[in-house]
C-alpha cells in the first residue's frame, strides 16, 4: 500500500497552529475503508470527536500519536490498539494488519505535519516509538521504528 498525499486530509487546529508549538502536539489519524482517504487532526489534544463514532469505537483502528521530550531529545510516540475492550478482530490478525499499514501511517503523520518539521529540522533525527496495546502479552509491546527522516521520502 503506497502513500497518496491527495487522499490525506489534514486539519491543524488553531491552538497548535498559532503557536507552532511542539509540546503538547498530538495527532489523531482515522481512515475511510470505502474510499481509502485518511483524516489527520493536529492539535494540543486528541480529536475526541473524530474517534467517538460507534464504528470507530468498535473497530478501534484509529492512530493516536504525540511528541514527547525524553531527557534532551524529542521522540514521536505512536499508540495502536491491538486488543482489549470492545473491538473487532483477533489480536494476531489485528497486530499483523497494523504492522503492515504502519509505514503508510508514519508517512501520513510526517507528510501531514511537514510545516513543523521545516520549522524544527532537528526533529528529523527523532526516534519513532510505537506502542502496540493489547491484552495479550504476545502482542503488547513497544517497538522502535527508526527515525523521522526514514519516512520523509514519498
């Protein structure tokens, strides 16, 4: 699955846009199964309206991400829901699907907030940390997914 910037719809809320602030800076990414379109909201908090529909709460395939400062460096943390609560699909299958789509997700987040990366070029060397949240220990993990600059090429 390749990244198509024409299918990415980005909303940068005024609270983050006006300040061009790095912290707090959070991302909410959802998609349409029927059209393949991606919807990214950039704000100081997660877009609860974007993830509150019955379908989204049942599927739990939204992506939440945020910048965190660890010691003297910044990291982009991605949070994915593999299993637990009301959710459709087996953990093994969801884990496999999430990992398959992760490069597209990362390219979408990075492309969608390229203005931030242009304003703070040092962020291109930031680590990407992915949190796979699952009730099943086998799939509950935190994994390093390279650096921001690894996903900038489209």
